[in-house]
């Protein structure tokens, strides 16, 4: 609806003063004026004609008050006795129609304010993660964020799912609204092609952070996004580490299909072993000049892998799950959707193929780590053993 369809007439004060300014400041908001209500100086009110007429008849002394009078479809009141410093805007529209117009104006204003806050936090975050700083410098930067941090801070990074287009500006703003509802008083802002959530809580988290992962997952699903979540810490010097580990857990989780735990949330706690391997592989490549990391893998695991290839079996997967689940056959059978006797027979076959005993703790660790390395090598690096 256009403005000229709303406005029936304007008071002389509106025409002579306010309309010459670039904008009208409404610092105290707009109030719905009810009959017999107290009218404060410098207030802005919406009312119907009958209420406005009673105000004029009351002869109250009013200063710098603005009235939006709606439903003005008949003859207008005489303003001979009205105060010159007050503004009167007579509108043909209904109260609901005017509310819709104001809602759009205020929504645009709120988005501008939010955008300014996001830009400020984005710059502060860039300063935090780029350059090593002293504690006093870090504290100064952290104090500039919109919301103060609680004792334990974790970094959550959101990225669009692969092969999905970038969100429109309106959808992005709606996403921020939903995130702010789920994470109240939390610093949330766009950063590069990501959204960063600096979530904080007073108590040290046991495993999960103190918010609803189910609700968070639904938001991610709605906007086609994935999230990496770091561990929580108390030390601002480690905030850059929180950011990099949350991002790495997301990238690792996306590609490690056989180790998939969630559809769109990747906790660093679940991928920390792969992160250690990832760092080791990067150093391995730097030193050796190649990425053939089978030299880090136990020969027993290589032998078991080759047996699977030759006989079309899944003994390596069975061993991996068996070791992951504390060498518990019952749990392993449930994870693999196998009968307990089937797992038992496969373990007998595995013991005949490999040379090391499975009841030795150090051997179990070596084999388990080798299984992690093989999974990383095949699924993350996309290399064939």
C-alpha cells in the first residue's frame, strides 16, 4: 500500500517542520492511545477519531506530541484550539493496515542495526583468530562483543551443504532470527561463507553443550546447513583453536561416511582422533614429500584389508567396531546388525589371519589407531590401499 493511499490530510506543523527533515525520530516507540489514558510529552500515539476528539475536548496542555488518527473516513475535527507544537496525521486506513506499514519500517530498521552488529563482531573475530595477542589485548577485543561471554566458550561453525545455493538475504536474516531464539544472548555473526556462533555457558559441559541439539538439527535441516562444534574452554587464547577444530570436525565428518554419527552436526569430540591423524599426515607429507601413509599402519591391518579384497569379506570393519566398542561382542553385533555368533566366528577368522594377540592392550590400541588411519586414508584422502 502506498503512503498517499493512507494519508487523508496533515496538520500544518507536520507540513512545516517534520516533513522537511530526512527522518522522524520516534525514540520512545509508538503507543496505542486508549480513552482516558495519560499522554506524555514527546510521545507518539495511534488512536481512532472518537478518542482523538475527546483529547481535543479535554483542553489538556500537550507539548510535542504526534498523533496518528486512523479510520478518518468522515469530516475531520476542527484544529483551531490544538497546540501548535503537536503533530496530527489523519489516515483513511485501519489500525491493522497502519500496524502493517509500521512493522515493515521497524523490521527494516532492525535489520540495519543487526547488520551493523554483525559487521562489528566479524571484524573482532578476524582480529582474534589471525594474530597472536597478549591476554590484555584479547580481553579488550572480547569485551567489545555485543554479548558478554560466560565461563566456558565453544565455537560452532555453520556452512551450507554441498551443492546447495547460497541463502538469499531474507532467508539469511530469518535463519539468524531462529538461531537467536535458540541461542539467546549469544554472539552470532556471518564470517566469510560461514556463520559463527560463540556459544558460552557457566558450567563445564560433560559431553554435549547446554542447548537442544534436536532443535538445532531441525534448523540446520531447514536451511540446508551443516555445523561443526568444538569442545568448550575457559581461555581466550584458545578461541582460535576452537574455531579451527570446529571447522575441521565439520570437513572431516562430511567425508568420513563409515564413521557417520549425525546428518548435520559434527562434534569435535567425535572426530578428535581423525583430527590428530590429519595433523600427523600434513607433517608426514611435509617431511616425506608424499601422502602414502600406509607406513603408519600396522602390517596386520594391511594384511586384513588385502584379505577382504581377495575374499569379498568385511573383517576389517568387524575388527574396527569390535575395538571401538571395548571388545564387547554383544555391542559389536548390535552396531553391525549381525548375530552374535556371526561376529564371534569373524573374530576367530581375524585371529587366524593376523599375527598379534587381540587380548593385549597395547596391540588393541595399535590396531585401533591403524583402523582410524585406514578410514582416513580411504574416505578423506580418497586413496586406495
